[in-house]
């Protein structure tokens, strides 16, 4: 087995997130976070316009396909009921993570 050195580790740096990170960390919130959904849509639009990276396009379209299109449209249009539930979901997840990590929840409205 080859000895792992500092140079080996440095050469192995990959700033691209894994598929797992993309799917379950970066894009997991598209069903309740309008800003994240818009980022995904703009990235997908850019890739399609440039006609490049077809596997990335397929991946992003797969993430979109996991969600109800009507729900996503309602979220983007600011439909009252969808927005209400989306905000509840977003803040509940935020609070749950803070409680899990820091054992407390802090809300800052600024």
C-alpha cells in the first residue's frame, strides 16, 4: 500500500460536491425554499442554453421530477397555503438542526 503524504492529500482535493451532497444537502430544500428552487432552475436553464454537461442536466431534472410540479409552481408564485407550509417546513428544519447540533434554538429576524 502506498504511503499517504501531504502531497497525496493535496492532490486528492476535489471541490466538486458528491452526488449525495448535491441531492440530500444542497437541493433537498427545493420543495419548501423558493430561493433554492430558483437557483436550481437557473442552473438548469444555463446548462440547457449552453448545451453542455448532459449528465448534470439529467441529474437536476431527476431532482425536479421527485417533486410535484404544481407544488413547485405554487411555491414560485407565492400561493398562500403553499408558502405558509413551506415557511413552516423551512423553519422547523432549521430549528431541528440547531437543536441537534447546538442543543438550543436561536431565532434572529434580521
